[in-house]
C-alpha cells in the first residue's frame, strides 16, 4: 500500500497544470489552469492564493508573487469550462437539427 501511495503522489505532482493569466471583464486578474478559472483571493508576503471562480468549489492554486505555480490544492466539484461549453454547444446543435428536421418534414 505504501508503494502505491508514493507512486500516486509522484504522478499527481508530475502532472502540474500549465497556467496562464487573463483579465476578467471587470479588470480583475484571473488564473487559468487546465481550463479551470481562478480568481485572486488574497496575497501574502510570499504567496498569491487563487480560488476557483465557481461558488462552493474547494479547488485552489497557490503561486509565488511572480505568478509561478507553487501548488494546486483540492479538487473541483464541477466540469471544466471547456467541457461545459462543449456540452452546451452539442445540446444547442441537437435542438437546432431537431427543429430544422421537423420543419423539413412538415407535409406540404
Ligand atoms: Zn472549481
């Protein structure tokens, strides 16, 4: 069991996300890691604390003051923004096709 735990831990650490930064439409800095978005929660003398933009989600990211990734904390309780977007797009496409198909099949 101990061996498995060590392997798992090192795998998680090896898969640290690539992070980037954007500005929200309110001009606030946002951190993007693995298609998840985080907002700046607080800054200490050595660490910036970023929290997930989804209310109630426990995932956090710590960076140093130069925005270098220090660690990720916790797990997301929801899908990635991109996945959500894809689900929505697929649903809209299906609704469109259904409407279109039904329209085409109305007997003249
Ligand atoms: Zn989250």
